[in-house]
């Protein structure tokens, strides 16, 4: 996943990734070992959200930021040591497709375990938070993979998956203005990850999972429609 032109990616994750790279590049650790490590760290931090403990949730959110920064670090080390590999790319893709939905589900399940039955002043069944967590994770996976589905279905109009939403929703917009918009967009994955420890600090994880449980599903539907309409209805 490449969002390196977004503010949070460039100045938080890439910035931290460079710091970690300077430390780890002198060690015998390989890029693939680092990829496995940050994937495991994401799993542990995701499971920690189930506890719905105030301080543990803050630490888990920070852990996710560190893990995502290490995702940048492994590529830096691979390029520096000339150790790039297809296996590393495979590990990376699997990591994200496992950990994103796991994180969202665990946040929702944690809020459910807390017994919260009031949301925005309305009485709700706590089970809804589990459903919202599931929907948020599902929406993220669909958003990530729809570009690949589109490219396989219509290779003549293939989009650059590395450019994310800029290659899909933003292709008909002025790129500078669209980049500014995406920097302010809470649905951008790097922005969302930076918001986790903030919502945890404010003890508002129920609002976090409500927002993303709704908005990532809507985002997935919007991307599906945009890409479907870009494919000719008949073979050319």
C-alpha cells in the first residue's frame, strides 16, 4: 500500500521508518524477518483492543503506528541491502489483509465487552459494535482489492494500484487539489491509523468504530460503482 505522498504517510510513517531503518540497517535482521515481525505486532495490538482498557488501548494504537512505520522500514532495508523479493511482497499483502479486519473487529468487540448500550444519546444493543467492527474491516479489504479486480476484468484500462484512491476516484480531478483533500480525509488509511491513539486517549473508541463501520462500507460501495462504470458494458 503506497500513500507516501499524503502528509501523515510522509511525515509520520516514512519519517519514523527512516529512524528505525538507521537503527536496524546495521543489524543482521532481514527485510522479510522485519515484515513478519510488524505483522505479528499488528496482530498483538489488535487483540489488545478486545480488553477495552483505557491505557492498553492507547498503547495498542501507538503500537499500530510503530508497526506501520516498520512496514516502511522493511522496504528501505531491502533496497539498501539489495534484498528485495517477491516473498516479501507476499508477506506484506497477507499482513494487511489479515490485520486490518482483525483490528476493526477487535475494537468493536472491545466496545461490546465494555457493555456500552448508549450511542450518541440513543439506546443501542451492544452487539451493534461487533457488527460495525466487522463491517469496517470488510470495507477496508474491499477498498484495497477492488482495483486489482478491476485490472483483471479490464486490463486495457488498468489503474495504478500503488496510487490508491488518486488512481481511481481522483483521476478526473486536479491532482494537487485532490492530494490536499486526501490529506484531510479521515478515511485515508494512514490518517485513520494516526487517529486510533487519539480516539483511545479521548476514550471515544465507540465513536471511532461507528464512524469507520459506516464510512468504509460507503467508501467500498462508492469505489465499486466508480470502477464498474469505467468498464465497457460489452466486449470491444
